[in-house]
């Protein structure tokens, strides 16, 4: 895949590619996405093929804002309130599909709900504004791999896929969007992500319900084996042995590891979130038998970081789970 810096010209070229039914990788504030025209099932199929993702795993549709979202879904007052508070930004809302919704069924995996997000990243917004299309975009990684936070990650991950990769440096947040369903009886957290749960609960003035793992609305991204480097992870490590790599956090770091990456020497959870996936990829290449991971505080973005680390540490998924991972 050719990497091009996201100049206005490159964005225009990417827009033309989307319009003729090709796929384009582009930066968002969360992670890099692999996008297709959400109205064109054949274009969307190229995304699934590139990711080698099971068809039944639904994609997030990217739009400029609530007005565009209303073409495809029927947001209620709660949805409007959350969109007003957090869009554009790292929140995906699962809403009931509008009757006659023109989004390809392949995008929503045949569900009568649809996940919508208005991204904040200037390149994603320029692409949406120029194309005047809803863009279905999962993270631009192969199924079951960590999400890419740089154009170089995308190029390595999807090296044999013919698509432009728009480059605008590292994704500033580095974690996928938080997914909340409003198509359920109570607002329900389907996936922890870059928008902390507490921020959403403050706007809602209520706690988010937690999706049961076996509920039909459960986000496939919630399944245990979702994020998996090849090297085994050892979580909660307070010491390290010489054949291990170390994913560190905070100022006090054991010295013995083969390779060490500190997510945030100052203990800043936002910085840690932004560096997490890149660091996992790098340590995965270190040749270590295991990646030891120091404890990360479980508040704010720490909750989402620990969720991803937990999933990344599941080396033997239960039967059937790997087929759902993305
Ligand atoms: O930050 C992000 O959300 C990135 C960037 C590119 O926007 N996208 C991303 O997409 O992470 P993806 O496809 O890797 O994850 C989408 C998540 C999955 O967990 C999927 O199951 C869930 O959203 N999802 C999509 N549509 C849904 C629906 N109708 N009901 C329930 N979950 C849905
Ligand atoms: Mg993904």
C-alpha cells in the first residue's frame, strides 16, 4: 500500500478512490481506519477481505455530525445529548437504523442497529466533507491484531492490499472509540475506549449498563481474544526476568529486561493510551519470550488500557471466539 502525506491533493485523490468503490486508509484521532463508501456493499466487502474479518462483525459508520447521522438512524434525546457533548470525538453511538436506511447491510452485519461516529481528526473530516459520503471504517489492522496508530503500522499490517494510506503522523489518542448502545433499554457500554466512561456518565446523569458477554447486542470487539500480539503477555509485573521484554509505566522501572518501553515515565494515562499499541507492536518484535507489563492504575483511561491488555493477554481463545475477533 502506498503511504502518502495527507495534503489536500492526496485527500482529493483518496476521495476519488472512495467514490469509485476503492478503499482508503486514513488517520482518525483514535486509530487509523480502513474506509469504504458505506452505501456501496462491494466497496465494503473489500474492507472485510483486506482485514480477513468475518462478515458478521459490524463496522462503525463515520459521518460529519448529528445531521448526517440522522439520515441513517433515529437518534432520541439521549443520543442527541451525547452527540452534542462529545462529537466530533472518540464516541461511537449504536442507534436504531432509520427505516429505508441506505447503508449497505454488510456494514451493519444485518442488524437493525447502526454504530455511528463523527471523528474529530482534520484528515478524517476533510475526507468526509469532500466525499459527501458516509465512510464505513474499522481499524486498519488484520483481524485479531492490534489497531494501527501510525501510517507505517498500516503499511506493514496490510502490505499486500492495494489502497492509499493517508499519513498525518501518530493518532493522538491511540485507543479506539468508546462504543455506547442507545438501542438497548438503558444506555449500555459495549466497548471501553478513548472517551472515559465517567465523562459519559456525567452527561447522562446515570451509570452506563454493562453489556453481558453473551447478549446479542454485545459488541464483537468485547470478545476476549480481540487484541493479540504474537508474544505472550504477563500482566501486573513488578519485576522482570532477563528473557522478558518490559512494558513499563511510571518513574520506577526494573532494569533487567531485553527491551523496555515506558508508556509514560511521568505516569500520565493519556500519554500511555496514545503509546500503547505502538509499544506492543515494537515489543512483539523484540524476540523476548514474554512481555511483562507493569500495573496500570484502573481509573480514567487506565480502565480501557487494562481492558486492551487483558484481551491481548488471552493467548488461547475459547472455541469460536477467534472467528469473531477483528
Ligand atoms: O476508534 C474507532 O472506533 C476506530 C476508528 C477507525 O474510528 N474504529 C474501530 O472500528 O475501532 P472497529 O470495526 O475495529 O470496531 C467497531 C466496534 C466493534 O466492536 C463492533 O462490534 C462494534 O463497534 N459495532 C459496530 N456496529 C455495531 C452495532 N450495530 N451493534 C453493536 N456493536 C457494533
Ligand atoms: Mg478493530
